[in-house]
C-alpha cells in the first residue's frame, strides 16, 4: 500500500465520514472548512505513521503515539508536534460542528460519533485503541 | 591483601592425587570470601565459596570450576573456568592467576556475547580493571531496574584503584537505550568519561570530564543532539555530592557554568548556582522550549537572538532567577506577528519584588509597525506587572495603563487596562492596504483579560469615520494562540456618511447617512460565522439621492439579472434618484444570509423593500431572494466594486 494511496483513502474517509453521518454532521462553515483543510494537508505526513504503527487512533476520537520506536530518533519531536497539532484540529472540528448546529454542548457526542467512525473505517494494519488497549486492525 | 586462614585441613583422601583445602575466609582488595573450600584433582579443580562479597554485593553458594588448573612455584593458574552461583557471570569464561609470593591476582572474564574484563588485584589495595568492548547490556545484570531500558553499546577503557586514588577512563561506542514506547531513547551514542578521585577523611574529591561526540537522545518531548562536553569537580561523601565547579558546552550555547549540592538521600538538589552564557535562541527555543510549551504550534514560531540566564537554588527550591535578552526576536505564523529586536532583563526572586526592563525596538502586526518603546516591569513572586507605557503606532499610540500577568493553578492570566491616543484612519488604512479613509481610531479598554484560551476586552473600540462613528464592544478573542482564533463582538455605527462610504469603496454614489448594527458577530480566521446585521437610514432631514450605478450594484447583489429591469424602463435616462429610506437586515447562520428589508420579517417568498423611493424621479429597490449564500454574496459585492464603471445604457 503506497503512501499516496493511503492519503487518498483517508481524505476520502474524512469526506465519507461527514457525508454518511447524520445530517447535522454535514454542516459546513468557514471554521470547519479551515480545520478540514488543515487536517487534509497534514494527512500526507500522518499516513505513513499510521501504517508503521507509530501513531494509532484512540477511542476518544484523538490520535496518540502508539510506538515511537517506528520513527527515527531525531524525528520523534516532530512526531509529537504532528500528533498535538492533529489533536488540536480534531477537537476544533468536533467543537465547530457542535457550534454550527447551535448546540455547543453536543461536542462530546460528536467526538464519540467520529471516534467510532474513524476506527470503523481505518484500514487493516492500523493501530486502534479500544477498552481492552491497543490492537492492530 | 590479607589471608585469614582459619583452618587448613590437609585431608589425605582415598585418591592420593586429590586434595581438599578448607581455606575458611579469604580477603583481597574489595573482595571477601567466606567458607571457602578448594578441591584439587590432578589437572582440574574447583573452588566453593559459601558467601562471596564484592563491592558490597553478596552471593551465596558460589562454585568456580577449573578444568585446567596448574599449581606451580606458589602460582595458581586456572584456565577456561566457569562460575555458578553468580548469575551476572553465568555465561562467562574466566581465567584466574594467583601468586602467593607476590600476592597478586589476575582475573580475565570473557562474556559469551563479546566483551572482556581483565582485573588485576595487586598488593595493598590496588585494583586495575581493563574493559574491552564490554556490552552495556551486562549492566542490567547488576542493576535489574535497567533491563527495561534495553541498553545497547559497548564500554572500553580502564579503571585503576590504588589505595586512596581512583582513576577511570571509559569510552562508550554505539550506545543506546529505549523504553517500550520509544518516548525515552538514545541511539548510536559515542562518548568518553575521564574520572579521577582521591579519598581523604571518608570523602572522595573528584574531577570528571565527559564528552558526548555522536548519537542523539530523545527524552519526550525533547531531542538532544551530540556535541556536548562537561567538566566538573567536587566532593562525594556518604551524605552528599558537591559539584564545586561545572562547565558544560553544547550546540546553541556558549557555556553553562555553575555549582551544586545534591543530598544523596532522595537524591535531591539542595543548592545550586547556574549560569547560561549566550544561548542562541534560534537553536534553544525550538529545541527545548517549544516542544514543552507549545508542541502543536512549534512550527509556527520563529525565534532569534541571544539570552543569558542565572538560576539560584537554595534549601531544595528555586530562590531566584534572571533572564537577560539580547536582540531577541519572535515571529508567529511567518511574519504576521513579530516582536523584536528585544533586549533587557527580567529578574525574579522568591521573597522580594524585582524590577526589570525590556527595550522593544520593533513590534509588527500584519502591516502595522509600532515604533520602539520600553517596558518597565516589576516581578513580584508569581506576578509580573508592567508599568504604564506608551506604544507609539502610526501617528497615535496605545497607552498601557496597567497590565499584570500572573500564574494560575493551571496556566497564566493577564489583566489590565489600556487606551489609545487617536490614530488617523488615513495612516491606518494606508498601512493596512485598505481603501483610504478619513477619520480616527481610538479605544478605551478599562478591562482587559488575557488567558491562553481567551482575550476579553471590556470597553469600546471607537472609529470616528465617515462623519459618524463605529463602536465595537464585547470584544473577545477565543483561543487567540490556537489554530483557529475566534472573534466575538457587538458593533454599532451611527451617522455614517454614505457619500464618503460609497466613494471610498467605489460603490456608485449615494448621499445621506446610515446607522448600522452588527450584533453577536462571530468570526473565525477573519471570516464571519454568524451575526445579525441591520442597516437603516439615519433619522433626520438631509438630502437623499442614489446614483443609478449604486442601484445597479444593490440590485446586482440579488443576482445577475436583477438590474435589467431598470435598463428596460425610462429610468435609464436618469443618473440618480431620490429616496426616502434605505433598510436591509441580514442574519447570517451556517453560511446563509437571511435577508429582510424595510418592512421587517415576511414570508420566505415575499418581496422586500431595500430602498424606498421618494421625490422625483423616485425608485424602489425590491429584493426577492431572502436566502442568499454568504460566499456568493461576498463574490457579488467584490464583482460589483470591481466593475464600478459607468453602466451601459441601451
């Protein structure tokens, strides 16, 4: 599986997640576009990290470092920064969708919905966290 | 070397060639063996030790097997020996040579995984140890806690202990370690340690030199590259480790010097004076500060300049610190926000207030340049107060009246008040590449609150423009340092001169005045998310005319074909028209502008009046589309402004 193919898959996954979700998840605002565009740009860097197991999907809709050993030592600081930036974006996405629906208090529900979808749609080989801990799909 | 031969029992056994020697207690430099029995059988032999102690460690039931043993002229040579009962040496082969005449012993240990140690125990207290490519992983055998670190690499070198003098020279090659998650790891480390120590009155006076020349260490979240050298000396006793002088050199810093006292119980740093000399902020901040303070935004900050720092540690806690900046500069998001060069000093003391000063030679936001200014700072424990200061910008200034920054349980919080000496709109709009406007901008903000999550401004920002004024209140920026800063405000404007306004924005010509209200404005990344806007003619008696071009533009906002009606009628022969009132409202929700005209609300399909005509000739502008996509509306306004040429009259 080459990197470009995976990147395309995940961008498609993001769109599919939004498209297939309940209607209130489809909402788009300038803020949501900005976040999605930022996430899409970052994805080229994240895709090989999902595949190598360095990064995994958490049950709470965020990313986490699963095995930093998969990344050269000098790049691990950058790995931290990527995961932190992606998690910032993801939190912003859940919050913005809730706000655009006029219900900021829905952010946690939206986060859970997305978390499950990210995990369901993740390709085989990616690491995902469930209540039993980390597992490889 | 002392021999305590408790019992020597010569036991003529059944086999005359065998011999058993009960040595009892054996003591050599740093080694003690109790219950020692030597058994000799021709060319072979074994040694049984009930309790063996070396350097404070103890093993019981130790057995040394010597398949090739020679006893000759007071020399004992044991080759190809193996040892049981000492797990650390389980896979090792030993060679032992002991001379009763010179009272010296040589032990060579070869490990199955590579690596060799040759230990020579001389007369008196002398011990020499030579290490050749000794795997670091063996250290885990001595210290089981190290096993989870998966140590790699080899150590070579020599250690000499002669009476009260210890010298060591050790080289590490290919060193590394990693925890299970890889968040604390090192690779390909190369370095060397030289240590000398002299024992006197129960304490070791030591000097050490450490050079780390290759490889890297990642200690979450910081990656440290090689090129670090350290020289230090001090005293080690049973109670504490004193570092009397320390000098560290590393990439990005001229030197770190200092002294420290560490209580060995704990261990705990009790006292220290450290100085950082000329740290290159362009190296040190991205490497150490940003990964710890703002990893998600690490790549958004650019830092330059130099800093010196001193730290005083007393009674186990931080007592005082001082940061001196020299030509420091910070830029956020490319060049959007820049501060610097910035020079000055910021002191801090646990018990007393200290005064500092920062000279700011530049502050730039977007295209707005502030002129140099100075900040006098008082640092009182956890609170930083900035004395009243004047920050000149364009032809006015921002006056900081009060500003304090304080640490909270989880973060920090700033509070204060400021106001603005009026800045001319002409200078401001020119600086920001906006259409030039006359008027002034001023502000009075008695209540400013800044936290990492929010900037709140109680008070009003006032623009005196277009013969009227615009006032913004309830200003709030949410997540100002986040990926998506959000602005909230309520804006009202009164008595804006339409003639100046339409001329400035090339929107045809309209005379008269309007009032505007923009309630509950929310913006993200400078794009509006929601607001409730209303525009109305200002009540009063004044001439009200609207040019055909302006009508064209207003109607064009409703769609490309909306203006065609004018051009088909006799109205095309007039350049302008009289009007009685202008009124338009837009409630922006989820990217859609819900419009209303002068009549207020109405059915979705009901037309609404935007301009009510009056005088001769009079003209009504009617809107038909109450739901307009915001992005499309903006595109139409841009198109209308861009195409502000005289309309073609057919």
